[in-house]
């Protein structure tokens, strides 16, 4: 794959903090990718995320669907989202990026930012919508926007459909891997690092499928119970940043250090928080059979190689957490309606097919799932380019 089409570094004139935008490529003149805010965010990180978005879009290409994949992009701001000045910084960043968002970059929530916050800041920055660049590609803009707004208004047991879509995809990736290995759901133990939007929804879907969530981690540390945690109680006790109020813990729940999730006794490990969480040192502590990347880029390449050498399978982020992005576009373009049951069914079918295709390719090629996913993208990009064109 080629170098990004565009890389941009912005410096805030008030705080001196930096923000980034990387457009990996455009398809039909548009690129898709969220905006994250975290201390230490770098241009290199955002570039990797933008490349991942190109892959996610290509992997969900269905020639029979209304949604046609876009290009990949990503934004990032180097700031703690809990900093008192974070919101003002976000507004100034979006104001500076307004020409790009209006023309070719569709964005939304990512690490450190919620969609509500992005929408509010986008309006204050003078934008119609954070995804307005895609509107010219819609057959009926008014109907499409209403359909997406209606979908965002849907809640399932107290959690918004927009928050649940990604976790449904992650959970289905786990279940597809277990089915291929003939491992029963009952008795399979799961650890989730991060109980925000993606991690929380993943924990709910896996628990409801019959798996046992034995540990979760947030900024305060790890909460564990070998007999299983009360996932719904933990979800109800979260704050806006995914931190659990410890007053809801039961007598059998234990509070452990923040990194204890790495060595928890479980078959499935779901890093769902920050990038670069598992390096060569951290991987030594992992005993899980599967690592399922709900976060973007949580496992460093050198760590993944060591994990693969000792039989640990890493299911890559470009497949596992791709349902959030795809759900937006399936809904906006009209492949699905604003209904939770329809959305979950479509996500499950699509993610299971994609995971099975990736794992089958990995077995046939004698390689890792990540390498197989890259191979699938390499196969699909020329087809997309021939039909729709792109700017590299």
C-alpha cells in the first residue's frame, strides 16, 4: 500500500497543543475515520489508524449493497479528554479542519470522545454534521439523515444502539473463533480491558451469549472474580469515561492492580482501550488462547510475532472492531433500518462471514489472521478502484 494522500499537523494558537489529520486515500472523493483525543497522540499513530480505516472500509465491500466503501482517514488531538480545556480545544480543532470535513473527511467519536460531544463541538465550529462530506453520495439525503438520527435514538436496555453496534461486532468475532475451534461458550472465560463504549458493549454481548467475564480493567485498576462478574451492574455504574464506581462490587469481586488483566486466567483477552497496550514485555504475562483487538492497534507487531510463536491467536482490529464504522454507513445508505434487531442481525452475519473468510485464508496461507486480512484487502482494493476510482 502507498503513502498517505495527506498528512496535516495543526498547532492550537492558545495552548500550543497539536492535532493531526491523515487521509490515507479517497474513494469517490471521500474518506472515513474517527477523531480521537488522548495525551501523547502522535502523527505516526494517526497515520496507522488512517491506514487501518482504508482496510476496514475495503473489507466490508459488498457489490450488492447500497453502501459502497469510502477511503480511510483519521484525526487525533494530543490532549487528556478530562482536561478542563479539552472541549475548547476540540472546537478550535474542528473549526480549523472545517474545510476538510465539509469536503472529504467524515468523522465521529473515537478514543476519548463521545459522538454527542463531537456533534456539539462540530455545531459550535459551524459544521452541518461531522459526516456531511458523504451527503452528496446519498440518493435521498433527507431520508438518510432521518434514518441515521432515528437509529441513534434507539436504546437497548439503557445503552444506545450506536454504542452497542461495535461491541456486537467484537463479540461475534469472538464467537466465530470459538465455533471454528469447537469451544463451547459456557465455561469460556473472558477478560476485557476498558469498559467504555466498545469494551462495555462487548462485555454485555459475550456475557449474554453465555461466556463468563472474569475480569475488567479501567483507569482505576482491574476488577476480577473467577466465578464471573455482574456485567450489567458494572455497566450501570460507569461514568462517561468508562470508570466503574467500586461501591457496586460484590463480596467476591477483587480489586487488583491496573495491569493485572494481562495475566488473568482466561481463554479470551479483549483489549478495548488504548493503542500499544501489549508490547514484548506485556505479552509474556498472557496465557489466553485468543486476543481479540477491540481497540485500535493494541498489540505491537513484535509482540504479536512472539504471541503467534507460542500459539496465541490475535484477531486484528481492522476486522474485529470494524462494525461501528460499517453500521453508520449501512444505516445511512439504507442497507438496514433504524432497528436494533435488524442492525444486530446484519452485523452478526457480516462479521461472522468476514472472520470466517479471514481465518480460512490464514489457514490456507499458513499465516496469521492479520496477514490474511491484509491479503484480503490487497485483493479487494483493485476491484474498488476499478469500479469507483480513488486518489492515493
